[in-house]
C-alpha cells in the first residue's frame, strides 16, 4: 500500500544458460528427408555419445526449433546407460544455423530455409538437418485467429464488486462511471492542533488550490496529469472521478498523540474528517458519495502536514508518517455510509519537483494510491533482503501499480472492466483472444495506451482461457511513449537518482505479461441436517463467488478467493488440496524479450525502463537507434520466467510461438503459429 522505497542496488549480473563442457568429439548426422522425423548419432557406434531425433523435420515459418521440431536428446555414457537430456537447460545447448551461416537459438522464430541443429551435451555433440517452409499465413480476423471479448462479457466480474479479490477487501472505490453518473471522493487537507499556528504546517489558499488541481484539475494545470485526467485517459473515458476538496481539517490531537497511536491514527482521523465535513455541510448527502450503494463512503483522501520526520527520511520514524491506503474497519450502513477506505498522504508528495515544469504539482503518488482505492494490488514486492533491498521486481517496474510511472497495464484494466461494449458506444480495451480458430496468422496490434488494443492468449488445445480476468494467461500490449506514458518516457527523476533510466520506456515495443489470477475455493460436502462441513479440500475454480454455497445434494462450495501476490511471502497456491504459503507463483510478471530473467533478484532495478526488455525487430531498432532483447516468445525462449520451467503454473503447456514481424511508432504486426498443429 505504501509508496515503494527502492534502495540503491548493485550492477546486475545476467547469467546466460551454459552447456556442460566443451565439444571434444566430432559427429555425423543423417536427415530423415521428407519424412516426419529425423535422427543423428555420434560417429562412435558405442561409448559416450549423444543422439538427437526430431518429431518433425519440416516446420512452418514463424515457429521455433524446440517447439516445432520437438527434439529428443539422449546421452549414452561409457556403459551405454541412456539419459534423456532434452529439457535440461543447464546441460543441453542447442545452436540453430541456416544455410547462410546465421545462428539462432532453439526458441527463436525461424524464417523459411534449410537449417542444421547442433546439440552439445556432456562434452558430446551431434547435428541434424531440418527445413522451415513458408506455410500458409493468413491475416487474422474475428473467427479466424481471434475472438473479441466485450465489456458485457465481464459484467459483474469487476474487482470493485467483490471483497475476495483485489486489495483490502470490501468498500472499494467504483472503477467505472455508469449511466451518466460518476463516483465522487472527498479530499480533506489535514493538519494538527499543535502545529496549525505555524504557517509551514497550515494550509494557505494557494496550497488548497494545488490540492484541487492535483486531484481534479486539467492535465496542463499540473506537471504531468491530475488524478482525474489520468484515470479518464487510462480508462479510455470509462471512469471520470468527481469530488470535492474541503477546507482544512484541524485534528484535535497533537502529532505526538497521533504518533503514539501509530498508523491506526489515520483511520480515526478519516472517520473524524468525514463526520466533520457532513456536519458542517448539511446540504450534502452521504449517500451521494456512495456511488455503488455498498454502505460505505467510496473514498476519502487525507492530505496531511506534520512536523515529524517521515519513514523515507528516518527509518525509525512512525509508520503513520508515510503514504498508504487502508480501511477504518467501520460497518456498512446503506442509509448513513461511514468512512471506510481511505488514502493518507503527505502534502509534500504532490509538490515534488521531479519535473522541472511549472507548476510543481505531481500526482504520481495519489494516482498510484487511487489504484488501491479501486482495488488494485501493488505489483512490487514488500519482501526485503538483509541489506534492505527488494528481493525481486517481477512486474518489470514500468507500471502505475509497480513503480508509480506510466499507465495501468491491460490486466489491471480488465479487472476494472474498462472494455469496449459490443455496440461500439464507448472506447475501451479491445481484447482479442487467440482462440485457436486459425493455426498460422498475423495480427496488427496498435498502441495500447492510445487505442486499447490487447491480445490474450494461453493454451488453446486442451485448456482454453475461461474468458474472465481470473485465470492464467499471457497479455500482449504494444507499448508506445504516448498518452499518460509520455511524461515519464525520458525517466522520472525520483528513480533516475538511483542510477537507472527509471521511467517508462523511451521507445515503442511489445510488452508481454504472464498473469496468474486463478481463484481458489474450498470444495467438499456438508451434513444436510446440521449444515456442518463433513470434508473439504482446496481446489482451483473458475467461479467468482463472494459467499459459500450449500447445494441441495450436500455439496459445499466455499467463497472463492485470490491466491497469488507479487510479494512472495504473501503468495499462495494449492498443492494436494491444501493451501501452500510462500508460493513461487506471482500475480503479474513481465516477460523480457532476452529470455533472461533479470527481474527475479535484487538487482532488477538496473533494467527499469530499458528498451531491451521489450520485444521488437532488429530492423526497427536500427531505425530508431535502440536495442531489443529479441522478437520471439516461445516456451523455450521464456522458460527462465516460469518456476515449472517449460510448463505453466497450472501444469498446462503453451502451444503457441509468436514473434514481432514488423513495427513502427504506432503499431506492430505479430505472427502467431500453433505448434500443436504442425
């Protein structure tokens, strides 16, 4: 909940995958010709050797050697004992070379041509030839490559409507405007009785105007965006946030008294401030600030001043003196909604001079915290090393709910149902689901921030997407340094001070995120007479249920709940019917185009905002003087990002290879090939 503190970290050391030993023997190979498989063996008939066979020696352009040809690599020791080394990533090295001598990795998408694959394992090598044919590639269309998902398909699934998903449970700020109505928030400047007489800790008219502009002003009235302008733009017009900024509220307690209560003092102040406002404005109705009718005020924002050091200045400071979102613990009351979900933030964090623009009004922190008000989790890790640094940065930093920069990603927007309606009456996410209806197609993907284009893809042969945000899948979005990304694309100075680009990406490129938002529930039986549970186990479920159900046949289905988190110590998964803590699974992970997971350790910060994280072509990289880590996503290429190696968290195998074929400043063309159809 609190804004992230990132400590200076050392230089990243990215370790490439290595084969075991050097090549010491020569080998010969034979091709299976036009048949379905081919094989090779070392020149020695017996003794230590490696043999490789291919399931397919002819594959279509756009797929990769490992997933397309499906090799099997067997190593024989001196005693003729055979071991399958096909998947051993630290012992088996593949090199793919075409007739022109150009080398590729085993996971790269391959153009048409003749190739030789070499494998090195246990100091032995062998080769085999195969062919990549052009194949029949079509331009993707609705029903021939993808299916469009509309807002109506996600109705009722929004995190704001469900206490068991998203952050902090119930009472979320509504994530969408509806029927011409906008949700409203209350913003209260807060100071304390013992310091209000000091002009430094009082609020002047000019400072209250700064707060007004930070929350509800036009973008050009700030140094970047206001909270209102950001969410209007990020939601494609689906969320307009209204509200009021009150006069200053002077807390009766002193800062010392508040500090003795700790962070809980903010909850007390939130309740007091809300009561104070409505008592002094009888013309206002509390129910007007309960947009969704859940019995809580939708959100109250407390912008405070203090004479105490904050936790960024002094590690021994009280937790109260920082920025965070929390709840008061009040009970819902539909006729008299109390303050419940609140945001508590230092005034100075909306006047940070991280941009050199005038006016100095910076809404990054309140925009991030508003993400929590509407239910989004933090995408950074709270876990720390002994030295105080973060243990990992799996979401890749470039996101509003990660390091407070740029736009929300498509997963966050899906959770909020900022999708287009089927009748075309609104702008929003254009969710294109690769549904397996065509095994070899291209698709143009326009700027995500500007147009809402996004691709969702997972296994389409044995375990298709459940067509809700609550599943395991990949998200593909074409990043551009435009819209709400533009202001941070040259780096956000708060993070640049820690020796990194430290902002949104300066160049366009394809972002790929792995999402694991599966739900879990207790499933079992109950006694029909007493209603008591007889037995149960935890299972993954596609159903989003807020409350337990007891069916007439004695079946018990518990409330569904979110399991994964980007803080490892909080993340859970289900193993043999029980909940396992400290899971290796994460809610959202950035997949880097290099195939090297530099985000899984404490040196991840060095990659913050580097274009080399994105997928793109060498041709465009040369044109704009940039560097991409690669252009292909495949099982083999991305295996370093999965705790189960070549299979996903749910045990499924991804059956697609996709690659960026071309791109420009506004869009890219992606080629998709279904490996299971070869």
